[in-house]
């Protein structure tokens, strides 16, 4: 047996570093030491974070309660994303990508006068009313509908820091890394700090963000550039105050503009607004004008924005020797569909599900980890590109996105197949797909992609199923009506929470119950985790 893995060193804090520290410390229960080295001069990006339902399982594994999370991180519920102006740019151009999967029905059997998401899922109705996905009496991380959170990223990092250091025994070194010493096997032996000496380890996690001090600077692992497929490379971010007691949108709102899109994330005390754009198609001044106009429509004011630059790319080998890149050091895709935090979670799940017993196994495990990571990054590129290539907008930016030479080959093939059938597990076979077939269906139908042509092997629903569907649609309408509150209602665990029904129809009030595992994350039920 080679040397056992007993010392894990994480370089870099923020959401990636502290999620990694907390997950590993909680999972190993003291059998390894976890040290996190964090520069005191590098702030958390902190523009506001969207998550995926997998975050509920992650937080429960770490030992943070839902009440703690919402109070400490200025959190609100997220039930998906609403896309405004993406298909045509018309005033009524709007569709939802909710976290609850659609009913399994032939598109030809669905009503033509109801948007696809509303016809196949109750969650868009709940989102449209700014309602929460759960009731007060439900256990932590359980809900009537699948959900995630909107969070203040800076406060999330601070909460994870407190929890990891005070409850999980993570050693926190606040110091600057001044050098990296390589080992004889090509890996990393120690990292040197300015005032705390050298820190040796068996496994190093690079959570230094775009700086990539270990995986990039020290080991020289190259990146795979996706900017020829996903054009956006800049963003302007602002924060707008909200009146106390205001309703909070329970979905991210993504509004298309001439050369990108605008995010709108609601928190109890503020709204985070950001203009994402491609510098090849829009100047910084033009983008700021778009953002100012959008903000003034909301609040009449527009503060000075924070400027961000990025590139859609990922590491070809995020696990190299005894160094594993997590977070933005491993890769980053433009913020559409909020893949950043969930990719951290999935990477940690993959590490802990097959944790290396000793250094001799790392080569095998690294090769498998890298193959899985590449698959996931490629699927993210496919899914994000899908949002752009189907648009009928006529701006030069949107026309460039429709150029067939900018489409990944796999996405082109799938679009050809989907003219004859809907996306299915045949196209996305992984059990823990970040964006499974249900997500593709919502985007295709929301963007106006033609329903599949008649197929001789595709079953049509009969009268009984059709009647059941009609009853479900009627029940959703009754739920919507019953959920209209006469005044804002706040949860006991966070101020200014979205209003939600006191008693939904046909759902009796629930008394407190023992904690049970959360509902499976979106939208299918994988063994471990899903986006």
C-alpha cells in the first residue's frame, strides 16, 4: 500500500474553498486533517449567487440548517428561471424553465393555447404569483415543489467559514501563498506562505479562482476555450434596494437584450441586477446604457456598476497528480443557468464518492474524474448554446449565434433528432446529468422549437389520460387562486420571505415531523446529486 491520504490542503477560500472544506471535513469525520489557506486580501466576488436543488443535500450533509442558511445568507427561494425576450424580443415573449419536470406527454396532445411549461407543470403558476415552494411546518430542505436558493455570495462564504472552523475542525490559515514546491512524482509537496511557514499535504485542492495558482501556474494544465461557442465575456453588476415586506421573485429572471442578457435575482433586502454581454458586439458604454435603462424602469435609479470580465473555458485535466481544481480554477461558463456552484458540488461528490485511499490510486481516480468533468463541461456548453441558437432575434449578436459553424457537433446532431422525438435519456444517459432531458424540453418548447413530427412508434395518450391531464390543469388553476394572499406572509426563518399559502386546497395543515432526507434534486432522481 502506498502512502495514505491523511492531509488535505485547500488553497483559496470563497464559496468553492469553504464548500470543499466543509464537505470533506464532514464526510471524513476527523480521519483526515483539512487545512484551508486563504489570502486576507482577496475578497469574495459577491454579486449574488443562484443555486440548483442539489444545494439542499449538500448543506444537509454539512450540517447547516435551512433556518441558519436563510438568516445568515439573506437567502430566498429559487424555483427555476424565467426567460424574457429570448425567442423573438416581443413584449409577450416569455417562458419558464422550472425545477419540477414536465409531465410525460406527447407535445401533440398538449393544449396549444397554453405555454408548454404551464401546460405540463404547476411550478410556473407558483412562480408567477411570487409564492414559496414550501410551507412553514415542513422539515428542513423538504418542499411541496423542488427548489434551490438565491443567496448573497459573500455572506454564504462567511457562514461556511464559521461552520467549518467552529463545528467541523477545519484549520484556517489567513496568509499569502508565496510559492509552490513540487514533489519528485511531479505533484505538489508543500505550499509556502508569507508568515505561516510551509504547509505540506497529500492532496491539494486549488480553489484560487481565475488565478489558478496550483493547477495553472504551478502545474501548467491548459484550458479548453469555449468562447467560439459562447460569446459573452463581460458583465456589469449592481445592487438595488427593495422596500421592507416586498414580494420576492422565486425565480431568476433572464431578460435578453441586443448583445446578451440581464439577470435579476431577488433577495429579502436587495435585488442583484447584472448585464451580461459580448464585447465583440457591444461596447462597455453601450452595455452600461442598457443596464441603466433596465434599472431605472425598476426603481428610477441606477448605481455605478461593478465591472467583471470572464472567459468560458475549462481545464483539460482538473485533477493532475495530487492537485484537484475546484470552482473557477477548474472552469467557468457564462452565468446563464447558474452552473458555477453546482459544478463545485458535483466535483466534491465525485471526489468523496471515490475518495483515494492512498496516493497509488490517484492516477486511476484522476483519469476517471477528468473524463466525467469533461463530459459535464461539454454538456453545459451544449445546453447554454441551445438558448441562443433557437432565437429568432435579428441583432447581429443573435444571428452570429445561429451560424452553424458555432454549434458543437453533438448539439447539431441532437437538434436534428429532436425534430422527430423529444429529448430523452437516450440523449443524456448519465444518471446525474446536470441538465437532463426535462431541462432541454423546457428550453426547446419555450423558444418555439417545432413539436416532433408524427412518429409511428410514439404512443398517443388516450381519453383517460387526457381527462386526467384536464383535471391536473384545473387543480393547478385552483391552487393559483387559493394561493393569492391578502397580505404578505413571512416565514419564521427569514425576514421578507416570499408569501405562500396558509392552507393549499386538498392539502391539510402539517404538524412538525422528524427530519427526513430532502426530495431528490432536479428533475430526475440520481443516486447522489443532480443539478
